[in-house]
C-alpha cells in the first residue's frame, strides 16, 4: 500500500529535511503524495509533483483546522509534527509548544481515517522540560489504530531558507564571516568547561532518515528514539577548523578572560547577542561587496540569544544512540562534515556570502 505523508513545519530545518528525504529517496509507488504545511508562505529547494502545500496555524481551534484539512488530508497515512515556536525562556517555550501541538492530533484524526502513524519531534531538552507534548501524544493514541513515535535530536545542524528560532550553523557562519570581514581572530564565545567538555549534534538529513525508518517499521511502533550523528567531540578541536573553513584564525589553546566557572554555572567570555548589536553594517558591507545585496537580511536570521545559551553551559549533555541501533538503524555522520555540508548548502542557495 502506498503511503501519504503530512509534514507540519515544512519551512523549518527538520520538516524541510523530511520533505527533502521523501523527495530524494522515495518513489511515487512508495509515497504517492507529500502534504506540507506551515504558517508562513512555503519555500523549498526541492521540486516534486507529489508535493501539496496547505497554510495552517495550529494555534487555531480544532474545528477551524478540520474545515481546512478535511479534503486534502483525508488520505494521510503518516503524519510528522515538526512545528516549533522558539522562546528563550524555558517556561514560555514549553507552554507555547504544548499549545501548538495539542490541536494537531485532535484535528487530524477527525479527517484522516487511514492514519497509521503520528511522529512528533521534540529534542534533547525532553530530559528536562519537554514532557507534556509527548505525554499528550501517547494519551491521544490510546485505543486508536495508529501508532506513535517520538524523535529527540540534539542541537540540529541543517539548512533552512526561512528564519528559525534555533539555527546554530547559520549563526556560527555569520559570526565567523563577520570576524573575517573585521580582520580579527575568532575565539569561541564560551567558557573553559564547555570548551573542554564533550558534545554531540544532530544532522538534519540524518534525523529525517531515522524519522522515516521508525515511523514505517512496525517493530518501532510506540517508541521514542534519540538521534545524533553518532560521534562525540570537544569544541576545543571543533571550533578552530570551523573558523579555518571561513578563513579565520582560532586556536585550540584559547585563552579565557574570566576565571574558570563551577560546573552548573552559566558563563560566557563574550556574549554573541551583545557582540552582534553593532555588527550589521559590517555584514552588509561584506554582502554588497560580493554582489549579494539580498543576503544582507540574513543577519536577522542569526539566533544570537539561543547560541549564547548553548555556549554558556558548563556541563556535557550528550545523548545515547544505543536504542536506535538496537532497533536496527545504523546510520551515522561525521559532525565536522555535517557543519561543512550545511555551510556549503547556505552558500549554494544564497543565505551567506562565500
């Protein structure tokens, strides 16, 4: 039986990656239709006659959503919820995304009578604050014919042509390119413990691969899976080659200006949010000189506050991939290469200069 996908948040990094995966790795005999939705106008780098777009806002009430999706979503078999609202405050973040999610299964199952699976993407923060949407998904599925999956990535490394609340690779790229334009070195804006600690990230195409694997494998029904690239690294040895890629100098023997913090504290040698306040003109000059005037607005896509939160931590919070391996998924990705591949996509499609 052919499958029909429904992807929310299709303008985002994860939703867009699932769309690209289905376009590039499946046939019409496997997936006959790919329905995508977002609140803003749809923009993608792939083209496929199977794609249908419908504009939806999941903060609207269920009856309003049903009236909009009842015709186009009736044949949906697999639904992927990747919508996300970013808030720097964790309490506000949880509340906003709970509200965003809760109308999704209630509206969809009223129209999609062939529904076989609903997959929700949360993140590594599940282990602290992202409990309620997952609980609501499990509760909504009780007694139903469809199954559920939850996918939990770490910091997502991937490309999107739309603003996103947490876009690490683009923020790093803009920072390093601006440093190059200024003719300055680029010490990593973090602290000694995070600099020396262990970290991991999740490449968006890899997330899409596990997502489709789990949602279409019967033995994975009603299971949650972490997803990372499968390797671990220290920023001490990751940051300098990322800087070198953009022609900027950074040392693995970086000196810090502040005393070493205690584990559990929050500390930055430099706040990116503060640093960026007077750097837009530098970015604009770089873009204009390369004949890329439209890319001047990319500066506004950088998520400086979010990146400050990432880099100010003084602890490691890596995720285990053992469960996904145990269930038969064995893909991996070199994390340095995931950054480079993403930077190359940004250059190819214009969000950043060369």
